[in-house]
């Protein structure tokens, strides 16, 4: 296949997927979302070590600090200093 044929096939696939998703009812979309969430949760909980790593990374990305009276995301530079001590 030439690069153009590959690109055309990808565009055809994407059009098909968009049309398929547009035809689904809100209930069907929610059911698919729920199933995806359940699968992701089961995968995360399959490994205690992996789940703990996920939590550490997730909580670290949500950390905030107060600068000039406002909550702002904690800066990576400050986080590097805190973790290296």
C-alpha cells in the first residue's frame, strides 16, 4: 500500500467510526463508558504495586500550593526540591 492509500483507509475507518458513534443512543454511550471504566478499574486493581504507583502519580499531579493568596498547581521545580530532600 502506498502512503496515500494508507491515509485514505484511515480516513474511511474514521468516518465509519464517527457515523457509528453518532447513531448510538445516549444510553448506549453511557453503557459503553461504564464498561470501559469497569475494565480500567479491574486492570488497575490487578496489581497492588501498580495501583499504588497510579495513586502516587495521580495525587502528585493534583497537588496545589498557595501563592499570593491563591491556590495554584504545585510547580515541578518545587516538587523536585521536596522529593530530593
